[in-house]
C-alpha cells in the first residue's frame, strides 16, 4: 500500500504536479489570508475569568471605579534628591495631562493642585524618587498605549528642555525618568519582540543550513529540507492568521517565535529521515523511481507516527487553563501537521525531480556501479567494512554488554534527575526581561527607594463587617495598611490598600495571599457576617501571581498525565507491544527529569540563576516527551522491520548502525534550533530553549543509541509482547540461524 501511495508523488508527472500544487497552495493562502504577524495579540490574558484575583478586580471596577484601570508609573529620580525645579516639572506635566489627556487616559491624580511641600512628602524617604501614577482604561490596545506613552515622553522632553529618559537612574546627579507599572511593562515587552520573529527565522535558517552542509557536504541536499520547511511555514502562517482573525484562536509573539524553532527543528528531522532512507535504497538500487517507492514504504510509517505523536501531544495544551499554554496548542500542532505532510509529499517529489544528483558530490551508488566506476579509472574497488562504522560499534556494544549499558545509563540519568527536585521557581515575569529594559529599571528604582511592598500593593475588599485594618496589620508579612475606602456605589463595600514588608513578587508574598483572605474572612465571621469567605476579595499583582501558580499547578496535574496517556496509546497502536511501549515511555520520562536536573545545575551553579520560570517544566515536558519519542519510533521501527527476517540481536545491531547517523544529525539540528532561543531577549525563552536543547541531546546521545536498544536486547523476544506474529517470526529466524 505504501509503495503505491509513494507513486502518487514521485512518478514522472506526479512529482511535478505535487510541486505545482504546493506552490499554488502557498501563493493562494498568502494572497487571500492575513499574515499571522498582523493578527498577533501580545496582551491577551493568561488567567481564566473565574480566577479569584480577576473576580476581585471586577468587584473593584464595579464598586471602586477610581481605583481600577491599567496604571503607568512614571518614576522621577535624582540621586542627590529631587529639587524644587523637578517638582515644578512634575506639576507641569500633571496639569498638561489634565488639560490635554492622552488617548485612553483614565483617572489622574491632580498633583499640580498640591503645594510643593505636599509633593515632597509623597517622595521616597531619601527624597530621591517620586512615583507619578497615570491610569489608563482597562483593556486598552497595546498600540494605542504605546503611542500615548510616546507622546508623554515627548511632552516631558519639550517641557524639561532635556531628555531625562536617556539618563541611567542612580548613575549621576541628573534627573532620570522611566515609565514602569503594568502599562510600561506591557509596551516594553511588546517592543522586545519587534523584529525578533524575523531575526529568529534568519538565525534558524542559517544555522540549519550550516549544519546540513557540515553533515551531508552537499549543497543541494542541504537546501531540500529548508525548501520543505519553508513551504510548510508559508502555508501554516496565513492559516493561523485567518484563524486568529476569525477569533477562533489567539496568537502572540512568543508562540510564533517558538513555532518557528519547532518547525525548522522537527521539520528538518522528518526530511532527514526520508532522505536518509532514500540514500540507503540507492546503495542497493540504482533506479531512482523504485528506490523512492521503497523509501516511502520504509519511512512513511515512522514519519507519520512521529508526526501524529507530536501533534496530539501539543494539542493536549488545549485543555490548559493558563492562556500562554493554550495559545501554543494550535500553532504548534498545525505547523507540525503541515510539515509532516510536506515531508511525505513535497520532499519525495523534489528528490524524484533531482534524483541522485541531490547528493552531489557524494552520490550514492550500488556496489556494481562503484565497481564499474573504479574499473574505468583503473582502480580496484574496495567496499567499505560496515563493522568499522561507529554506529555498528555501538550496536555491537549494546547487544554484547546490555546490562553494563543499561545500569550505566540509568545511573547517569538518575543522578542528574535528582537535581530536578532542588529547582526553585519564580512567577515574576519582570525578572525575565533584560536589565536595561526601561520599565524594569523604573521598577527596580521604586524597590530601592520605597518599602518593597510599595511596588505592588495588595487590595483587600470586604462586604459588610468591621474595619479590617487591625486584623490585616497583625499578619507578619504586612508593613502597613492604608485608610479604609468606602465605596460610593455601595457603602457596604470597603477597600484596604495593604503594603507588604517583603518583595511582593516573592513566593513568600504569594503564600500570604490566601492567609490575608482567611484573616479578613475570619474577622467578618467573628462579626456575624454569613458566608464570610464569599464577602472577601483580594486583588493586585501578587494575588495574580498566586493564581498563576495555582493554574500552573493544575495544568501540570492535568496535561502531563494526558500527554503520557496519548503517547502511550499511539505507541501501543503502532508497535502493538505493551513491553516496548512501557520502556520507551519510561526512558523518555527519565531523560526529561535528567534534562531538568542538568539544566538547573548549569543555570544555577554556572550562571547564578536563582530560580527558573514556573512555566518551564510543562513547556519542556511536552516538547521533550513528544520529540524524544520521535527518535525512538524511528529507531525501533528499523529494529522491528529487521527482526522479521533476522535474529533479534542482529536486528538491534543493524538497526542502531542504520539509524545512528541520521538520528544523531537530526538531534544536533533540533538541539541547535532550540538553542537559538537563547538569543531572544526574555529569560523564559532562554531557559526553555536551553533545557529543551539539553534534553534533545540526552535523547540523541544516551537514550536512543544506548539505553533503548540495550533494554530491547535484555528483554529479547519479550520486547514484542503480546505481538505473537513478530515474536514467532523472530524465534523462527533465531532457531534457523
């Protein structure tokens, strides 16, 4: 059947029809559908609407409208202390904002109506820093917000006759200015990715091209996978743009950046799997067409299975409640699906058109052709000894000393995996941004000049009940509590601004959120308020981080088992072996844990990283489990096919030797493409790319060539259980031998 399907794309006419079909599809989609970059939404919410912190924000917006909105914090700073001229400038800007509001501007603190001494009292204790809040409308578009903040900068420059935005805070006696807070951070984060997609794309293409040239030493062969991946990218992008425009999905810059890496890394792997099989067939059959048909027959099943494994694993992210995870599902899975189709249609068609010339100058030939060619040159043909290849040596090792290999691999991976239990996590995205990002500089200046909790006060809202000031102050994490604000919309609601004595973005501060909620509820309950827990709301960035951790923990508990179950089911269907499925899944899980452990060792002890982003384990898990099984599937498929016609140990030996080169090449390329993420300006992507690259390399150089084949050798025919047909055939071949 697979031979017949192969003729649909590789025949004399079919190959040209296939190429023209891909060109037509790419052109039509590009013309009639929007580009995905035009539909990116980088400020999409990550928390579900029913999160306690968002419910609290909705209560505040309803009953305390003056306290809601999207704040920008304008941080004025002079190391020697702000002077009278500085306060005059602050008042002037405040008056301009009242008389000529910025687009999207909401509530404004009328600082210009206060006398200079009153302004000075609002500054930090050392008098060096003043924070001017400007509230923008909730849900303002990032583009509009960026224009408004840019206009604010121009007003300050024109009024001050200097550029305080170019002065580094705390480094001189000059006045410096930074725009921080949620609004400033949002704009800066968006600017970080301006052009980053294009830079990442170019860097990935060049890296893959160089690696392919080094591996295959053939310029044509190096270009063919890139052509396949390029077509897949051009086809996928407008489809995603259309889905986003219709409102069916949400895409952001981070998802597109990682999708690019995934497409070029995994996509090139699929192409290499097919190309390598084609080369092997050409060594035995000099006819291009028949060699391609047999290549399709031998490689299509493994490629399709590998593709579906990754697609289903990535689609599992659709059940995530955290927005960033859910936004990854469709772009990633669609790109892999399109790439899988391209590797089984477009790439065979290109190879059929070019033929063996694709391998120039190292064209594969049959032994007869090599002998005839040597005779023409007056030389003696000396066939290569396959036993001397490093793949064959590894194959021999795993079948002659399987216990030594298994114990050694498990010890190394197990020791590294233990370090994964020592990982510290953070949910503070701001710490993931570059240190020279303006909003981060402003944020850090506030942290230096004010009480840590002033960075992000916690707002506690209560309905009915007594004054909660004393109860909240009794909590050890609280520094001070502002005067209770009674709602003008409903006097039953009171609001308290709680300033923590610790870093509001620390895990300790996050742990204080449910405790503050409990303290407030207990006070209401003691006063006789019925259903007190439903009459307390806690808002603020610390509360949002607490909810983020809770949602992340929930997604880990749901998605990780789901991905394992999906991959297990697919392997069972494909291999029809419970035994093989079990050890293939377990070895990849061990490799994943070891990758986290080694990644932490390098990041923490090598680069001084105190904590990694809380989203990294799930990101890395989905990719490493799915992509790790890709290599296992390709190698096991080779062993399974060979085991039907030779003893199992010989099949393992030849399977390892046959797949060693291509899987090593594919692993190096995939790891290198993920490592490209280290060039991105946000640490969460750097950490994700680094840990994932480590995991891919472990799968490539430990799990696939040593651990899995050694386990197969130890299990013997039990590795096929309960598939009786293959087991009987293997036993029959072994007894005949």
